[in-house]
C-alpha cells in the first residue's frame, strides 16, 4: 500500500464499516497552535489561529492575518494549508474569516469560516461562527455541509483567562447519499474548555480539555516563553495518544513574524508546520 493512500483508505473504511461515521475532523492548526499542543482556546491573541470567536473583541490589534501550511505525518503529497484574518470592528465587537484546506491524492476537505464576537461586559465575551464544508473522495460525489459553533471567554483575574466552546451544538449531519454511502455522515460534536495563566509578561501556561461526543477526551498543555524580544519558544503536549510538540516564533519586524512548529505522533510520525503572521501596529 502506498503511504500517500492511507488517509483515503481509512476514510472509505469508516464509511463502509461503522454505523456512526464522522467527517470533517478538526483541521491542523497554525504552527504556533500546534507547537503549544493545541491548547490555545483561551489564548488572548490572534497568532495561534481563529480558535475562539469570543476573544475577537478583546484583541489588542485592530487587524491581523496569517497563512501557513503543514505536512501531516511527513507524508509527501498531503497538502494542508490555511488562511485567516481578524478585525476588531469596534470596542465591543470583532470579526474573523478563515479557510482550511486538506488534500491528498484520493481525498480532500475544505472549510470556510465566518466568526463574530461580542463583549457582554468589561471582561466577558461570547462568540459564534458558521462553517461551510466540502469533502470529496475518489470515485464518489463531492458532498457539502454547514455547521456552527458557540464560544465563551472571560477574564476573572488580571492574569487568568478562561474559555469554553461547543462545535456543532445542533448535531447537524450530512444527509445520506446512495452515490457515496447508505449511511448518514455526522459532523463531529466537540466541547472544549481551558484556561491561560500569565505567570509573567514573558511566560504563559495553557491547559485545555477537548471532548468529542464519540471519542475519548483529549487533554492539552502548552507553555510559551519569550526568551528574547524577537524570539519565542513554545512547547506542548496532547493526549490520546501522547503527542509532544515544540516550536519557535521569530519576529522579523514589529508587526511581522514567522512561526515554526512540529508535533510527533508515536505511530504516524512527525508533522512539521510553518506560517507567517501579520498584525497592524495599533
């Protein structure tokens, strides 16, 4: 079996053998997100990705944007890339758009997201996002769907942030199609909660729990330390199975940075990632 056929074969096996089949698993995050073990739900900034809509009105910079790519498990020919941008519309609201793409020879997924966040108080915010999805496997019709997410953010103390998020709260699914499978395809229902503790201006600790309705809980942990004004070091880990990660951020200009990260899976191998992050000066 060719290595680059593995994801498509696993997908087709799931469709044909399980009564509860899921599609559109969570895409690979930015290099900064990945190097922190994915524990970025409560991260008070945009550099780790479009992960929590409720944080949008609290962002320090009015505009930010990022683009990046990863090589899942170092499998040649597997293309994954992303783009996102955030805008703090006013003192009480923020907007975001995002695009994720994952494609290999016999299978591909795309996701386009729109997000909105609103302050409910000085230190409390809520958010919502809509996702438009598409997937296609060789010899099958392409299928499309849509889902939503709701999120919450609070800052109960000066150095502590807390967040929660529910993806697909309405249990949406993609209607069965005889040309693809005789079973319904379920979009994953995922609940996340976590916190970010600012130990100092340079050191941040993150912890998060993620629970898919049909899968075991995943525990995530990350540490970000700004060693130098232009250099950030990150380490992280997530469970099920244990996957250590690390990465760095290099500031090129005041508002421009390059990020590099990698995560190691004990069975499938290493996933390197890289990206560029831009933010406005104000």
